[in-house]
């Protein structure tokens, strides 16, 4: 999107909204001038929800068609950001399918990023990430699958690290494994 173009139409607003991750926070922080224009259009929450759903589906389709895996961790992370806003059973089912696909194709060194997305990046009291969210939706079966996927991803990166190990990377992988096991114990999965 060309951010120098003022947002004066619904079509431009949609492009802007989607390019900012469907996030008012990112819109207001990164492009406050465009955000003001966006807000002046008085776009309904229903319209934004529709755009989030469309964006989620586009990301899902792109991830499922990905061949080499280079972009997978990013697509997965963006999907995870949106699945909670879309908040339908179908979207959560697609998220699990996409995560399983990610496991198949994400390259070594990027697996830990996907594991962190599954675990959540905030303190556990905020119940972020796919494990907590699935559990809180009453899908303990999905939460348990996410635990297995997270551990598989992180442990794979651990085993496949190229020497000499970077202390930062090894600590990150170790933290992802530790965090996932702690969530598993907390939720008794």
C-alpha cells in the first residue's frame, strides 16, 4: 500500500487496515495521519470483522500453498493474531490445520518462532497463545495438540542447531520448551 495516498474511500481504508495487520494499535502508532483519516470514515465493527475474516482466509490459503517454508512462520503469526478476532469454530479449526502444515515445512531456526506463537508471548496470567485460547474455548483436545506441536517444533530446532551455538538462540529454544511444559502442567494436559 502506498501510505502517501490519503484514505478517502472504503477500498483504501480496507487496504490500509489489512496492511496494518487489522490492528488499530498498529494503525495509530505507525501511521497516525492515515489513522485519523481512517477513523473519519466511521467504519463499523462488523465491516472490520468481515475484513479480518477475509484476511485470515487469505493468510490460511497462502500458508497452505507455501512450498519452501521461508515465509511460513510469519504467515502463521499473522493468522494467530487474527484467529482470536475472527473467533469462530471454523477459524480455530483452520488454525490447527495451518499449524500442523507449518510443522511440515518451516525451516530449522524458525521453528522456535512458531513454538513461541503457540505458547504465547505474554505472561501466563494473560492466557495468550493457541494453547491457552484453545483450552479456554473448551477444546482441551486442541490445547493438547498444540502442546505436542510446540514441543516438537522447539525440540527439533534444539536438535538441529548448527554449531557453534549462539547463546541467545539456544536460550530462546530452551525457554520455549520450558514455557510449553509449564503451560502443560498448569492446564494438566
